[in-house]
C-alpha cells in the first residue's frame, strides 16, 4: 500500500505545487527583481487578424458613382374607335395623348472634366408600339455629396449598351481602369449603384465567368445588381473600374445571382473616340419623318418629309430661317420620302462637322424653300421608331436632332 501511495500520491502533490508556483510567477515577478526576464511574453490581442473589410475600396470609388434621372415627353396614339396604337378606321384620325416617361439608373465618372458613362437602355421606353413621338430626355445626375447637375448625351453605343454623358464640371472624382490582364473568374468584385432608387449602396460577389464575344468579352458576376443599378460601377478590391453594370437574368424581377457587366475598356474607348473625333454637325431641330399617309392621318395634309416640331432658339436652323411645322423634304441631297431616307439624311448630316453647310429644301404653306444651314456643335441623336433607334447612332459623332 505504501508503494502505491509513494508512486501516485506524491508525484500528484508535486505537480499541483509546481503548477501553483507557475501561476503565481507573474505576481512574484512584481516583487522579485530579475524574475520577469525568465517569463514568456504576454500574448498580444490582435483584434483585426480575422476581420475583413472592403470599405477602403468602396470609399475610393463611391464619389465617382452617380445616380441618373431621365425624363421624356411621349406622345401615344389611341385609335379613334378604341384600342391603343391601332387605327381601327383608316378614314378617321387617331387621338394622340401626351405622357411622361421617367427612368432611373446609375453612372460612373470617367474623367475630372465631367464625362460620365452609363447604360444605353435606361433611356429606352418600353411600349407596345403605340408611341408616335418622344422628346429627347432631360437628364440630371446626383453626385455622391447630393449635388444635382444637368447632363446631356454626347455619344451612344447601343451595341455595347453604353451612353456617354457630359456635365459642366471640373476637378470631379473619377475612376481609373483596372488592368484587364489581371481579371479572371473567381476574382472578388463589388457593384456600386442606386438600386430601386434607395440610394447608393454596394454589393459583393466574384467574377463568375468572362464570356468571350466576337471582339471582346462580357463579365458575368454574382454581385447583386437590381433595377436602378444599371450603368453603375463594378470595381475590384483596390477600387478600380472593372466594368459597367448592364443586365441581369431574372424571373422575379430582382437579383438572382446572374448579372452581366460591360468591360471597362469599352467605356473608355467610347469617351476617347468622342474626344478625339469631336462633336459632329448640329442642326438644332426636333422632328419626326412622316410619309404622305401618316401626314394625312395626323395632320390632314398631303405632304411628306421631316416634320419640324421644335427649333432650338438661336440654333443653326433657327438662324437659317427654319420654322416649326415646316416639312424638310430634302436634306443634304437626300429626298426624305420614307423613314429609311430620313435615317440616311440624318446620318449624312451627322457626319458633317460644325461650320459646314447643308442644304435643306423645305415645304411651307404650299411653297418649296431652299435654305442653307451652317451646322453648329452637335449632340447625340436619340430618335426612335417603335422603341428602336431609327438608325444605329454613330458612336464617334453627334447627330442632327436634339
């Protein structure tokens, strides 16, 4: 029995005493000089070792992301015997109702002098074919600090779903482009925009895939993008621009984890091409082409051409003598007797530079007038037929209609 006690009990007692001494050594070191040097260093609390934040990237990029509000006046036709957009009786004139269309989106400032990129589709109007006319949108942007500025469209790229805007600003916050060679599936990205007009916010995701196209690629991401975020920024973890948020795949109307962005280089290419080429010729009218049948139904006139609905005050056409309700029947040598001919005339005029002269033959009160118009500095064409551009706008120049 004594052997068992000696073998188990006394070692246990010694271990407890030794442990007690070790626990008391920090206190003993306070009264025994030199003992602290033999003790291990106290552990240092590192609160941020496991924490993770992208606030730096967001704070760098957020001031360069804006909210966009667009408003257009729209005329919709209503058949005289009922029905929208259909003339149920060819012998009766349709009723045209005035309406207003608004849209919301986001944009990214690309340069300190106020060039802003956004999505082309936020300026489109969804309709069932009943739109007979629409005005160019009035556009305002809201900066990160709440300041509101007027913007204008200067160049369009519908193929890549991009629109270039310009505001009169200086020293504005802007984003630089991320190196494309470093992008790959699995990279962390953040989407910044104004979803559903609740205010600027940021979502996190990864690049799901880089989908190759004929001459470039499209970025697929699972970062949440909702209506209103279109045109906003997709950035990397360093706050550099990766892409422009464009579309989502959804059955519910909200984000379902499949979103697409246009690569950033497309946005910068559009801006640089516009700056290099400069604005195209500007005539300063707002109008729509009418065939003889359309003019007879809408205005009870046996005439055709580009019907002038508005003339910009002190603009080139105004100075040359063009008036509201004139019919431009020939422009730049092209007879405007169809929608296609009107598109060709507009394109031809848009390709001319400011200061060049275009000849317009105008029908007014039964007379044909020949009016030379010296073109001014232009703005991008935004002209629709059945919710589609009358022609593919040239992204390298501005257009005829404002």
